[in-house]
C-alpha cells in the first residue's frame, strides 16, 4: 500500500527528495504549491503525512510554518536534515550570458545572492517553488530564463546545469519536519527530541528561569523561536526544541514547565534526525 504524502512543491523539489529519503518505500505525492495548501491537505485527510521545511542554516527560520503547525494542531512525528545543493539550470545549449532572468523560490534565491552579484544583467524573480520553475522552462521552452533548483529537477525536466553548487555557504542544510493530524505513539526509549510551545508572564528574567530549569533537567536546547501573540500586544509565544538522553529527564522538565509557563503545548515527541 502506498503512503500518501503532502509536499510543498512538485516532483523534483527538495520536499520531494526528503519524502523519498525519509520514507524509503512506495509513496504517492500530493503536490501543494504553498504551505497552507499542504496543511489543508492534511486537515482534509487527503494524505497520511506531510513534509514541511522549518529552517535553513543560511536563510534562517521559516517563521509562518511554526504558526501553521500550532494553529492547526498538527503533530511533529519526525525530522530530516537535507544537504541543499543549489544549481542554475537552463534549456540545453544556453550559456549564462544568454540568461536575463532567473526564477526560483525566494529562500533559494537568498541562499545564492553572492553568486548572482557577479551577474548584474540577470534579474532575480521569486516563484512559488524551485522545481515548478524548472518544469515550466522545459514545458514552455523558455529561452533566456534559468531556474535555481536541486539536481533532481534538472534530471526530471531535462535541463542543463550551467553552474553547480552556487549557494553562498557550502555547508547548507534545511531541517524538514514530518507532520500528522494525530500524534504517533513511540516507545519512550526511541524518543530523544521534543518540540514545545509555551507563553510567559511579562516578568523580568522569566525566560532565563525557564532555560535554567531545562538545563538542570539535563535537556539541551537546540532551538528557540518567539512569535507575537496577535491579540495580546507585546506578548510572545516561545517555540523550543530540546534533546535529551533519557525520557525521564524530559518528563521531569515538562512537570516543571507546567508550573512555570502558561498554555504549555507539546507539538511533537520523536527521534532526532541525523545532521
């Protein structure tokens, strides 16, 4: 039986690559051109799971995705770190001097900004997806237009890579999370990472006290992200990721957080991905 997976983008995208690598079995893709569409596919039970990018080592956090996960009560059941290789691809036979525009997802363009500074004649145009642009170039035989995308996109859409590895920082990784409508129950022995959300009263040193409590419980904080609470000006929700050696350390930390914070919410408990 095929597993139905929602991805942002189309076949040949980085999300497609993660879905293949993570599930390593027969999968059927639901290609969504936006992250809200991906969430809608999950909420309408069109798919079993979803793959969503959450942060990149160069471009930083995709902040709206934290809100999408939280507001739609989705559960993080896993994560995957993908080495990102950005490539400039065009119709076969073209050279970089022939290219007047390059289209791609804004995050992809941001990661390659230094490369394109060398070519002021090229206009950078934001699009909804890396692979979608590659597909459109082939289908419409667009000359003078390039795409920034993964090597798999060049293979799938028969384009020529005229500049490989054009991302600014060569150690370029994106963290993807695997999402479900319902939480997946793991053996406690397999859980060594958790994603949590909480709110704090506006008191001096409140966040520092929470972080110190996590340290005392032998939890390692790997991520912290704040988001404004829309209906409460200048108040913030905090999203954190923690890793731990033993589940009992995490259970103790949760008990303490229940007392120290407001509206504590576990977004996911899972096995950490290989970085």
